[in-house]
């Protein structure tokens, strides 16, 4: 504790020195997956816009320069912190299964699952996009600038062109089928079918026109009329058709939910409730770790890596069994987070031996039956933690008027039953697929904002976010250092260690404790902002193209 107090005193001293040297800490900040998106967000903040206004401007630019990860053809979850009232609101813009979806749609004619890669590039995987409707709702409640004034940087980048970022270039050469889709080919490939290279300038005039319409007419220009008709036609006319209809699009509604908050040591950590599994899993892992006091260890110690993997294993067993869209499945949230239940689950953890694959627990109250993250704070102390997605890189690989349609429905379970029992996350019409997206806010016990963070990367999002939290809260690392920490992931199976980092050297030690270990690359995708003194510091994952900037 002495060391922690010393570090806290040093942070205050540093803030005072910075202020005296005229280097006051930034009072507003944007951290996102591309510098142009960050600049668009900052420009909105400079004009007096709010954190939500900045998030809309940054999202529109990401749809242009990071099209493989998110955009208006996808969905997302946004946590908003109100700097005046300290209230947190969770906005759910998750894609929804069309009315024509069936529990067997991801099975082949022999009743076998198509498999993730067999289902991604299809019309079947496309859910009703939710990002735009959700952003419109958040804007009505927290916007300061006019909706139409948030689109100019994105329209300019799409119309006048931008340099292909390294990650987009890497994905273009990694997915061979992409060039077969005429819209995608026209924007991202040369006439001979070779992918455009990092640094080359490209434009997306169709997307500029689409965003122009949405800026002028609002999201109705997207959910009704010609753009909606084209989305439905493309999905229904695909070689592997889905059922997306005009009625599905017109009926889409974003949902406001209560954020899921729980205590962790000195703080309160708040995340996204179901249909995301991110909030529950993060709070479960932190609660399981708390009594092991990993703040006494250092990042990368064998003991802390082992404990994080084991706690994640337990959380994923519960996630896979219980968490799905709460409109369809009764998720035993209070039970999954109750201290008594977690104390029972903690008994399965040993500090020096892996328990191997585990089954889900029996929480009280249980009744049988391509992604991107941005973190923003404005000068009024409002904050946004927003994870946005089209699912796989390039989504369903269907381009409509310059934007890509999501394949979010592959986040459903391909089967509807296991061991004779219905699977919580089975496909049902109008249902939202379970997510791992984990937009997170950390408060102190007086409800003052301490940090905003989140990540990209499918179910690895949970491990990413969780380890950045542990890095900041337990090991007192800067947000950049916590984001860069080498990663250990366990989704109730193999313990993955990030290749090329010091963690790879722990493989033998973990095997000796009973872990099955795989050393593999990690994509990451974290961005975060954290309070320092009277301002903010930010960070973006060095594994990707993003940055954090403040002023
Ligand atoms: N498609 C990523 C997620 O929602 O977890």
C-alpha cells in the first residue's frame, strides 16, 4: 500500500509540475482506431460538440478508413457517462435477426453446422444494422451540435480520398474472396484484381453520397426507401440468401439499458449488460481475482498469468451456458454476480494448478429452459465508451452503396440444442445475438469517472479489456502501458499466450501447472482514456493503427 500511496503522490506532483510548465493535462480526449477518426472527433469537440457528437463523427470516419471493422452496415454498444449527474446509460445498437430467421439456418442439408467461415460471407449472416439508429438516439439525448454537422470529415475522406491504412491493406491481401464482390473490388482493388497497397490513395464516392443523404435526411434515409430496398435485395439475392426485408429494417429499434456495475477494490467498474456477455464476464473475472490480490504481483508473473487464465475459463463456461438476448432468455445476472456464488466458483481455482476445462456453475435464480472501439471525454466530463462492429473483417463481404453489411448473426450458436436442452444463444426471429463487446467505464466510489476503455477482437475482447483494467487498477500502469501488456486469453479451453512477448516464455511453467498452452499472435484493439490529476491521458493498441490525442 505504501508504494501505491507513493505512486499516487507522484502522479499529483507530476500534474502540478505540468500545470506550472504550461503543460496542463488535456481536458478533452479522443482515442480511436485511426488518426483521421481521432482528428474528426477532436474537431467536433473544438466546435463545442459533446462526447456523443464526437463519437458520431469518429464512427463515420472509421466507416471510411477502417471499413473492415465497423460502419453503418453494422451495430454496436455505447456507454455514456454524464459529467454533471454522473449517470451512466447503456445504448444497445446490436444487430437483430430478421423475422424470417430460423434456428436451423446455420445448418447444412445434413443438419451439420456450416461452420463460421462457411457462414460469414453470405446473406444468411446479415442482421438488421443497428449502429445508426443507436447513434441517433444517443444524439437526441446528449448531442450539442446538429446531426447534419457531424458528417463533413467522413464525407470529405470518402469523396476526396485517403491513404490506405496498414491494417486495411493487410486484410485486403488476406481474404481471397473479397475481390469477387464488385463493389468491394471497385474501391479496394486494382483493375487486375490486385489489392491496393498501404499508403495508396483511394476514395469511396458511393459512401460519400450515402452519408450525404443520411446527414441531410437522418437515419430514415437508411432504414426506409432506396438504400433499404438495396440492402434487402442484396441479402435476399445472394447465392446463399438471407431473409432481410424492408419491414425488418423499418422496425429496427435501439434499446436503452441499465449499465451493469460492480465493485472492484477501490473502484466501481461498469460494463454492457446482455445481449453482451462482456460486462458480466469482466465483473465475474475481477471478482474471482480480487481475493488473490494480484496487485502484489507484477504484470507477466507466472502466478498472475495463470490466475487470469483460470478466472477467464470459469467466466466463459457461465457465459456460454447462460448469456443471450434477455428478451428471449432469462439471464440469471444477479446470481452470476452474487458474492456467494462467486465464492463457490473461486473454490475451483488453485494458485498453482490449472483446473482444465470446466462446466458452468448453477447460479441462484437460474431457470432451465472486423469490431472497433473508441473512448472519448469532452470538456464537460461527459464520456463515451463505444464498441462498434460489422463482425468479421469486411462483415458479410456484401457492399451496398459504399458500405459493408455485417455478418453479426454468426454470433448466434449454429445449433439450437445440446444434450437435449435448448441453447440460450440459438437463432430466433427478432433476437439479438450474444456479443463479447465490452465498452467499460471505471468510477471511483464517489462516482467520479476514472477511465473509459474497450477493445475489438471477438470473444478475445473480454480478455483484452479485463487485462487493461488489471494493468491500470492493480499494477498502476499508464493507460498506454496497460493496453500494450502482453496478452493471456482463456475462453474455457487452451491458454493462449501472445507470441513474440515475454509471456511466451511462461509456456512451460503453465504446462507444468496443467494448462494446455498455445503461443499465437494477438490482434488486440484496445483504446482507453484515464484520469491523471485534473486532466486525461489516453492510449491506443500498438498492435493496430489507432492513436489517442487530447487538448
Ligand atoms: N461480433 C463481435 C461481438 O459482438 O462480440
